[in-house]
């Protein structure tokens, strides 16, 4: 009986320890797309900055924990989070059913819709998804628009070509060069880029697919870490710090959050 009981106790102990490992660590690794302004990007001096970077740093400060931002291939989010290479993903991350298969999420803290961007003067006649027929359309690999278009067979087949890029920096370059006719991306990202390069791009006032809620992603079973981060994030929302960070980056309070 003793020989049987001890291994079972040891197994339970090890499983419990593994499940709470990241919640009790002194340092957390946050996966990001480092070319996704204004959420996370490098400024003119090469410093990593951004809206989500500021939110994460303030949250970590409340948790009294060290964090490290680790750039990842956005199309390989699943591998990065499930393998343990990163503890969480915090970078304008849309909450959707596909990602819920391998992630657990914080409460949504803002909303973002997917919109169409074109070079100035090239948006004439585009007022609905059907108007994309015959056009070369691009987006970031692993982003919500890629999933939406690939799952919408009629729309996908109507396009002349559908291209994906490692990050939106390359996607914007493709739009600028004429490699693609249309770029689909999050509105926050699109409108920020327009202000940085005035006179190049314009937004077509239509939405592709449903509006998305944005949250922080954790490994599926890592609810202990999620709850710890959530508690600290609640603090910065309640005391107005999150609002101040939003106003810094967007000149408006875009925090959409229910306690």
C-alpha cells in the first residue's frame, strides 16, 4: 500500500507544480509582434515602445515581477505559447474561437475591427466585400483577416490573389509598391500608419468580418497566471492608469472593459 501511495502523491505534486509554474515565477516572457504599431514597435531610436508595451509594463509593476518581451513569428503563435517559449501573448491579440482551442484569455480590454486600406485614389467602387472581386488582397500571416478569408470560400475564390506577409510592416510596403491592391488590417494599426505617412494611404469605410475583442492570451491551462495578471490589470483600469496610456497613444480613451 505504501509503495503504491507514494508515487501517486508525488505525481499529484509534480502536476500541481507544473500547472502553477508560470504563475509563481519571478520573470515572465511576453510574446509580441515587434512591427505592429502602435501596439508594439521600435521608435526612431530603436527602443521598443507601444500601447500594449506600456500596459504590460505597468501591469508587471503592480505584480512586482520582471518581464521580457520576445518577438515571435505571428503565424506561429500556437507553437510559441504551447511549447512554453512564451508565457503570454500581449499584442493587439484578437479573441476568437480558433485561438481559444489552445489559449485562455483575459477579459477583453478593447475592440478592433478589420478594415480595408488602399493607396489614395484606389478605393473607388469598394463599398462591400463583393467589390474585392478580381483584386490582389493582402494581410498579415496568422492575423484574423487571414482566417476570415480562408474560411469564406466564396470571397476567397473571387479574389485575383490573396497574399500574406510576416508582419504588417512588409504588408504596408507591398501596398505602397503596388504589389497588392488592398490591405486588410486592424483599424488601430491602419489609422496609426496613416498618420505616420500622410498622403499615401486611405481607409475604405467598410468592415471585413465581425469586430474583434482584444485580450491577453495565456496557455490553455494556465488559469493561475491569467488570474494573477488580470488582478493587476484590473487595478490600472480602476485607478485610471490604463485610460492615461490610451490617451497617450490614441488621444482618446479606447479601453472597453467590464469589471
